[in-house]
C-alpha cells in the first residue's frame, strides 16, 4: 500500500515528501497508522551526516511515533487492531544476555529490522528504502516488530504519548533509572532541550532538593523553571561551573547530567560535582571526541557514567511515565512547544537548531 513519507536523500538537504510503498505485516510485525510523531535531535544528526549517524539512503527518518494498530501478523500476541501504541527504538529480542539480565535497552540481539534477504518494509517503485531504527515515524504508517511497541491507555492523547517514546523516556529515565539519584540530593542539568527538560522533570519527580538548569539559550530559562528547575544558569553569560558551585554554597552538585552531546559540557558537568558526586552523560558525542579535564578538577570518589535511552524497560516504563502524566507529575502538554503537519518537517528542524523549541510534534489526523 502507498503512504506519504518524509524521505532523506542527501546530507544537509531538506527532507522531501514522497509516496512510498509499505509492506503488509509478516509474522511478528504490526502495522500502525501514525497519529503523531515528535521531532528528535537524532534525526537532525543524520541529516547533518554526523559520525555514527551516517546511514544508507534513501531512508525514512523519525522514531518518536505513536498511533493506532491497523493490522498484526499471525505470530503477534498481546496486540490487536485498534490498540493505541507508542513506538520505541529500544526494540528488544528477549533472549540476549542484556535482555535476560534486565537491561533490554542494551539489547544486542537485533530483531527489530527485517533481514536483508527479506522483502523491505519500505520501498519505492521496487527500490528498497531504509527504515530508521526499526520505526520510521515520519510517515502515515509504520511497520514495526511487536517488540518495538507498547500498548497504552487509549485515554492518553497520542500527540503527548509520542514524546515518551524517545526524548522523555531518555530524560526521565536518566534521572530515575540511570543516575542513582536519591531524594534530597542536588542536581545540575547541562542542556535544556527536550531531553534536558525531561531530566529536570525526572529529578523533580525523584525528589531532588535543588535542580539547576544550564543552557546557552536564555530563552530556555522560563521553560526550565516551569518544569521543575529551581535555578537557571545562562552559560553564554557566565561560567556554569562557577555558577553551580555558587548556588550550592561551594559544594557542587550530587548529580550532574549532560544532555547535549558536547565535550565541553561534559567537562563542565564533571567539574560541577560535589565530593562523591555522579556525572551522567546522556548526550551522544562524535565517536572520536575526547572529554578532557585536569585531575584536580574532579572531586574525590566521583563517578562518570553514560545513560542509554534512560536505562529503560520501555514496556513498563512508558505506561509508568504516562501515569505520572495523568497524575500531573510529568508535564507533557508544556513540552509541546510547536505543532505541525508532515510537510512542516524541515521547519521543525530549523526551529530545533535555533533552540526555539522543546519539542515539535507533527500530527497526521
Ligand atoms: Zn530520539
Ligand atoms: Zn536482547
């Protein structure tokens, strides 16, 4: 069947809206009518051709999608047409060592994509198209492995739920699942985009006593404070390490998070730590990038760790975080700062680059 999709063909060039063929679901696949998709930074990295994000083309991008199941393959259990679902790029096999030890976000048993011998899920006039992260949500329909989706309460608006598939899952999970944050601790978040603001929210939900948002765009201040930050540091105006220390009586913070993917911000996060503090690097750096800091800058017994997709077990975490939303603890309405249609995709990337938005959500209805 033919669908409309935003196709990426050339690095640094706008995506083009094209007619694309999508296959029927086989065995363990689900066909989902896309209702909404968030526009995430990782897609922009692909368009910019950065490091590990150099992918074969043409490819349909987008990975923060939510929608309604239209059809399921004969082997699918627990999902049926009409179910509301959120897609997640942490599709898991359920059999590898990481899955079996309770860390499906680190699954090494690639099953979310079809094999190269099989018919492609997406194509155009017989030529195969690549699918992005087993999802490709910048399209009217998504064909996914059942382990790439989770069914959610149909009462939850899908344009809000979509965000929890990537950015919110990553940020809230970094605070609640990866970092080891304890109630009453202090937090600094470097980078207040969609992921950073979700870390701020996760830290608030997790009971942090003080949450310092740091961003080079002063425009992020109001949003950070509204979503739970107690303080905001404009890093284009002042040295954020000094500012974080000043705000914590010279001690530094128990937890610093880096949510940009920038070596300098990583160093600043590490240098902002209190004794026995933990820096959690959530952003993705270019593969050859080095994070350097003087030995004296790191306080005794500090830890530096990374977080992948909020250490999620998304089949349980997405419904949990949506419960927080329903209870008013997780703010998603405020995170959607711009809306549009699929044809607005290139404008959404421009606004993201300019630091104008927490999230753009594209709707298909
Ligand atoms: Zn993402
Ligand atoms: Zn696995």
